[in-house]
C-alpha cells in the first residue's frame, strides 16, 4: 500500500503542475491553442495513470488492508483532484473549440456529466497478426483512424505501429518504413498490397467455405448455419454476392444439410420464388440461407417446448441436434458399420486382432473418439443405457472380453525378476492408506511456493490455503457466501469464502493452469507421503516418477491445495496402473500420484545379501567434499543454475577498495526463515563445554577476535526479531595443525521441525565439484606441476548489508559470561551457495583484466577448483610469469594467492603435498592414495 502511495505522489504533483501551466496559458491575452492541446493531452495521460493507482488503493480497501476511515480520506483527496481536472478541461475546451460549445451543448454536457455515474471500459485497438483471415476485421476498425482528417498523419503512423503484433510479417512491413509523415501512406499501401488484396481474400474465404462443406464430420444445423453465414458475409463484403458469383456455392451447401431439411427446402415457397423482380436484388443462395435461418429458429422453439433434459445426458456420445430418423437408408448404413478399432467392415469390433495389441487406455480412447458404448461397442447410446445382453467370458461382467481389464496384459504384465539380484518379498496390507497427492508449484504476483496438492473427488469445489495465498499474492476475484456439509450430516453456518486466482504448474514448469480456488485458513493437515517400496521400482521401469516422496522438499507438509470434483476432469488424464494389493497409480497433468493401502513386508528368517555392482564416481566426489548434500531438486538443474546465475549478475557489486560484494541467491524473494536462536543457544552451551574439556576456549575466541578485527564478522547493534537467522557452530579439532588446531564450523543446514534451513532457501548454483577429473588431467599435462590456494577465499567476498542478518551467530564476551551477538559480513563456508559465489566472483573478475593479462587469467580460471589453483607448465619461466601475474590479478580483488608449491623446484622444504585428496610426491612427481588394509574378524563362511 505504501508503494502505491509513493508511486502516486509524483503523478499527482505532475497533474498539479500541468493544471497550473494550462491555467497560466489560458489567462494570457492571446493563448496558444497548440500549447493548450499538447498540455491537455499530457494531462489526460497523467489522469489515466493516477486512475489506475486509485483503483489499486480501492482494491486494498476491498481486501481489508485499508480501514474505512483511511479510505474516506482517500476518496476526498481523489475527488478534489478530479474536480480540479474537470474545471481546467472545461475552461481550456472553451478556448480550443469556441464554436462547438453552444449554450445548449454545454447544458446538455453538464446534464450528461451529472447523470453518468459509471465508467465505460476502454476501447482497445485490435492488433493485426499478419493472417489474411483477420485483415477485414482489423481494417474495419483501423479505417476510422485512417480517414480521420483531424488526426495528424504522424499520430496515425504511431497508431498503425501499435496495432501490429510484434514479430509478425505485418509488423516487419510497417517497421521497414521510417515514421515520417510522407511514409505513412506508403506503409498503408504496402499492407494493403501484401494482405488486403481482394483476390487473395476471396480465395481464402472461398477455401474456408469449401472446407466447411467438405468436412466428414456432420455439424449440427445451427453451427453449420453460423459457420456458413460468417464466410458468406466476408465474401459479400469483398463483392462476391451476385447470382453468377455464388452459383457454385448453393449446390454444395445443399449437399451438407440433412435429408429431411433438404426435402423441406425443395417444398418451400422460397425455393420456387421468382427473383428477377425482387428489390433489392436477391439470389437463390440468399433464399437458401434465409430458409436455414428459419429452420434454426424453429429448432430452438421446439427445444423450448419439449426440452432436452434427457438428451443432454446422451450428448457426449451423440449429436444433440440430430433426430433419429427411421428410414431404410438409416437401417442400411447402420448394418454396414465396421470395427471401431481398425475401421474395417469384414469383422466385428469385439473380434478385432489389432485391438488385442492395444493397451486398455488406447482402446478407451478409440471408443471415446468414435462415441460408442463401452459395453456393446455400438454407437447411439452410452453404457448406462445399454440394453444389450453382453457377458464377458473372463470375469462375467457386462462387457465384451476385449474390454475386460483382466485381459490387459500391457498393464498387468508381471515384472521379470532381475537376473543379478535375488529377491524375497512377502507383503501384507498396512494401516496407512495413501491419498492422491502430487507436489506442484503455486505462483502469484509476489512469488511462488512448492506445495502438496490433494485430488479429492469427495469435495464439490477446490480450495487453496491462506498461507499460500499470502506468500504468492494470489489475486482476489470475489467473495461467495456458502455453507459446508461435513461428514456425519453436520452443516456449517453461512460464511464468506474468498475466491483467489492461482497459477499452478508442475515441477518441470511445462504444464501451467490458472484456476479460481476458494481460500481456507487450513485446507488439510499433513497426509502420509509415498514410502519406499517395490512399487517405486515397478514405476521406475515404466519411466514414471512420483513427486510426493519423503525426499521431495516442500514449503509445508500440510495440504495447501485441494482439487475437488469441479476441476477433477481437467486434472486427471485417465491413465492408471495397478501396483498390486489394492495400491494403484493414477496420472494427472502435473505428474503421477499413488492411492490405496500401502503393503508392508512380512519379515522372514531368510538372509539375503544385495550388492550394488555400479557406482557413480561423480557421487563419490560430491559425498567426500564439503559435507553439503543436495535435497531432491524441485526444479530442473538447468533451471536452478540459470536463476542462480541471473541473481548473481544482478546483485554483484565492487567496492572502492576492489573487494567484491554479493547477495545470497534466495530461491524466493523474501525468505520465510525461523530465527533458530533457541537452537543456537543450546549448541553454544554444548560447544563451550566441548572446548573447555579440550582446553581450547581461548584459541576458539581468538579466531573470532581476529575475524572481527579483519572485518569478516561484526557485532550486531540493532535487534530485528523476525528478520534474522542464527547459525549454530561447533569446533573441529586438528591437533597436527601448527596454525589452527581448532576451528569453527557453521551449520547452515540446521532446521526446526517443519521449517526450512538457510540452505533450503538458497540456490546451490552450478556444481563445481564435477570439474575434478578435468583439473587433475590438466595438472598432469605438462612437465612441472603447480599448486596454490587463496587465503580465506570465501571470507574475502563481502555479503550485502540486507543479507547479513541471516548470518548471525552467538559467542561469549571477553569474560565468557554474557552472550554476544555477531554476524558474518562475508560469505560463510558451510552455506550451500558458497562455492558457486566464489566461482562466480573469480570468473567475473578474471574476465575483466587488462588485455596483456588475459591469457594468464584464462589459464588461472581453468586451474581453479574452489579455492585451489592446480595446473602445470613446461618451463620454470612460464611458472614464474604465471605466479607473478596471477598473484597481482587476485590482489586487485583483495584476494591473496599463496602457498605456492611445484615439482622440480624447491622440493627440499616439503616433499609430499596433498592435492585434491591425493598424495603428491613432488620429487618423484607421482600421485598416490593410501588404502587401509581390510581386517576380517571371525571365521569366513
């Protein structure tokens, strides 16, 4: 609301300024009419802009964000501005149009202004997309602008440009002409030449008319008449309306109408009417269309008298506009109907060989397409009204054997056992019953939220949770007063339910739907998620993924969206798979969902060893590096990487001293993080006890004091509850280290039950860990191997001010008595995004070096793995040059590239060095790793 007011204030100031300028100009002895007209146009645009902002304030009042007293004050201010504008408009118009404002006109205008208490919608100019079929409609509207002599030619050109759909051929034609007065007519002529040629348009509408007349599908009479009338009117507007021009059309139309209608046409007086003396001139085609219009009107009257209550039920399978006519022709055509699956007439549908190779879903689709009964496989009725005596030879139910689900081998084919693994599974039914839940993304004006969605046929309408409405900023579309009928016959009191427009998409972002849902404070509490079991293996072999797994990250475990019977038809695709034991999978447009009781294994005394024969080397690297593991991704990896890169580029800055400052890459605009202070205090107590036991409190404190002096951390001066997040930390002891025998490690993955952690709210960014094999290859490529690292690399990058309160932590004061609040001013090692931010800063910085440094900068970038530089050279001189230039480049970004070590040079100091977990013997120039011996205790059997 404050943003609306801030946006409106300068617009109102501009209105006041323009009003004063108009008033000053009109009071001159000889006011300039051109100046008055220009300023009046400017005033009108400002008024339109402020009207939109006033409407937004009104919406805030309707949503309950603005009380009645404040809104009354708003209305008073709005009326004052409108009165000011109306007065100056009237005075200026009297000067610009002195002859047209007679006393009677002015009195009628004032009377109209007094009576009119509604706001007419704006007339939007249709845009032309370059399609020939849309030319007539567009030109009919734009021609008013084209022939308006009072409108300047340059303005007409601007309107012409705006009325083109961007990126189309028509837009390209207009853009090819510079927007000058003399080029306007050239642009119009070019459009007419390209899209407005009468012969082209006649061909187009004639072809569309022929398409209607030659369609195999028989249209209802009313729809046929409307389609024909549309095309004939278009042809008439192009001059095709004489008897000679339309001579070929009438016989074609006659062949498309039902036989009983055609018989009535031949018997009507319109058919035999003498048209030679008609005034105005008429054609035989005009009479035919007049007759068809009368028939459509009669059909409508018959429906009003007899109704179509019974017919509407059958409309899914038969044409509601066609009557069953008992004729010999009808009986003959019915007897020749062939197979609905392959369209051949030499066998019945139930005996079709092709149908046996189809899945049940494919057979069902064929029957729906042909609109035939699912029981007897014949047209004209639905299965509920089928009276055929059909019995399945497999299950005994009323359908043909080919439609029996027991015979659908494609869906019920037993899984072949894996030859490499022996399984022993027995399952019994558990007490857990799964409901059909999928994980989706709800979106609105403020942002998006990943939530669980329940498909519930027991509900007549669909709902969305209040939390999701608040987070996404879902638009309000109205209010309904309703009563709810609950289980047991209970009926609630009459109450209001707000209607919200919510956009829902699947996790891949490929399917999107806009629905109007009812807002509920709580839709449904947490429901069981899909557990791990053999059913997942079954679905995996069918290349089917379930989104509502326990590992899928969602904002809230409660159900936030409920899809009722009103939208079920738009959600469910009709495909389903029987997983055994009454458990089944159903497909929705957003993904697959599981429903039914969950089988549980019955344990036996058979011991089975299951060995996995394939391992992913990439997974091994990722598990052995930072201790940060991925939660299941709710977006595709490429999507998340692109959004992380975009966020980084938009927020990275550079300080005057050369240091880079970044923003944390939030997944959503405003993170909904808990404070975590209680957990941080508990962890502080346990950390302090552990440090005292190891006599390392002073060393631990000294690290924080050093960080504070260096500007890596800073004290928290102002407390802002609800807008901060505390990171717990614990000590890691490394006695063999001479410099840091103990160091703090921060836990950005710490979370409260049901709430996200800091890492959950941040994009991870591109995975740099995958670069290890390439880095090692380049390290062994040349004669001299070289390694170095950046001192405190992550802590050399500053974090922007507004993100620092999400990096708070607790420690003690000098006396170790009072808790002291600190916060990180730099990137924290332990946040999932820290490797990405470091890599992004390095890539950005190295791309901006001077020309003579670019070759070395490129080599340095390829050699980086997180904060380590690992590369190789052919000569000592190349190494020395690289060392000098790369150190200078990074020093410019306040980074210290140090700890240089290489083979063949200065090996005496330290013979062995650790390189990415491998032991590097610098004198022998070999890489090795230690393998611990496997000790087997007990006898082997």
